């Protein structure tokens, strides 16, 4: 039965206390990192299983404790030297630790993406409520218009009755007087006003005549759906789907120029073409704080190609990673954008397909 992978990242809500438990084991205190609201924070280790943050983070903050294993191998291999089983176990455990840390960081990133999707779903639900409110307002307006028309119809009936009564009275008076006479409409009490009320009630309004209705619908229905390219470029005002998030994580091919150019607006993970000469990894363009991913470096069939690094890359103990130089081998460079001008980098080398 396989063991569960250890946790290398944990988060606590700030509540005014100073001490927090460390959920993982570590070989050196330098492997423990603490962040408050994403900012690296100073701390002490009063006991192997606890960190102390002073002053204590207040309520409303988020405390993250993370393991950050050394990014260089604990033992240097020498040509023609005897390899001990214990040394191999140390190297294997070191690689496993790095892999677990990479998995935990990827899980945190995916959880953040899920939160963004939930926010979009909430916005869409709010939009549906707003549209329902607009439909209800439209129905209320139609009902009010219908009631107004009914009132006008009643006035017309009353006016017709008054006209009929007036005509009968006039006929009777004419018969009694033995003659014929006429009256204009204005002299028949109430008739003219009733007819005017009827005429003014019979009208209708188009949607464009209801102030602000079209603008409100336009604003609510303008939310677009992000593509993988939108996600990589940090586009605003877009709804992110899980499909676009995974498409955005697909590796991007990069040519192996003298200075290898990476554009962080087009991808998170990159595969550099096999090196045919010594190269320099240039500092990327369009960096976004918090972005992370991997860069795959390959040796061609000849091998022995080296890789230098431009200003801005940061390494454990300030020692640049050395890529595997054997022909056909691959090196995985894992990165994290700490600031717009600083990217942390560490390597897992000698990866082979066979």
C-alpha cells in the first residue's frame, strides 16, 4: 500500500497569534519559508515543529508556510568514483522532495483558478437576476399600459352614454318646441374631455424609448469567455473556463537562439529546441508576479552544450543551475516570478527518455 504524499504547503488565517505548526519535515531551517498575504515574512523557529511570526499577523490576513528544498544536489558525483547506495538514496529523496513541492505548488495554482471560475459563475448568476428584474419591470409597464387603456375605454363608454342621453334630450326638446336645433361637441358636458382622454391613452413605447434599458442590457451581456491565449496574457473582463485553463498550461516551443527569448504572455511552460551550441537564457518579457512553470532544456546528439543566465534570474545559494551535458539528456528548470525583475529558478537534471 503506497504512502500518502506529505504536505509541503499549508495556509492559516491570521488571528493575532504568533506561533504556527510546521506540517512537514526539513533538513535545514533555511528550507522553511513564511508568507503573509503573499509577501515573504521574517520568522523564527522556537522548536522544530513551529514557526513564530512577530508581530503576530492580524485577523483578515492569510499565512502560508511552505517548504523550499535546496535546489542543488547534496552530493557531487566524480568521474570513475564508486557510487554508494546511501548516496543514491539521498539523491533520489532529494528529487522526490522537489517533485512533491512542485506538485503542491501546482495544486495551489489550480485551486486559485477554481476560485476564479466560482467568481465568474456568481457574476453570471447576478446577471440572470438582473435580467429577470428587467423582464419584470417590462411586464409591470405593459400591465400599467393595459390598465390605462382600460380606463380610457371606460371613459369612452361613459362619453357615449352621455352623448346618447344628450341626443335623446335634444330630440325631446325639439319635438316639444316644434323645431330642430343643434349643439357643438364643446357644449355637451364631459364629452370632449372623455374623447381626448381616449385618444391620449392609445399609444405604445419601443425598448429604445425606455430610458437606460438598452444600456443596462448592453453592459450586462458584454462579458466574454477567455481563450487559452487570453489566460496566458492576463486579459481582463473575461470568464475563464477549465478547458481554457488547461489549454493555457500546454508547453510552448521556443527556438534555441544565442540568447533564448521567452515571452511569458504566450505561455507558462516552455520546451527549448535541442541546444546546438552554448546558449544564454534571456530574462523573459511580459512577466507577471506570481506566475510559475517549467522550462525544458535539451542537449542535441553531440551534447556538452552549456547554459548561462541573464540578469534577473535568482538561484539557491546564488549558484546557477548546471544543465545536464550528456547527449540527448534533458534538464527541467522550474521557475517562480517573485517580482517583475526577479525570477527564482532551480533545476532537476539528467532526465532521459530511456
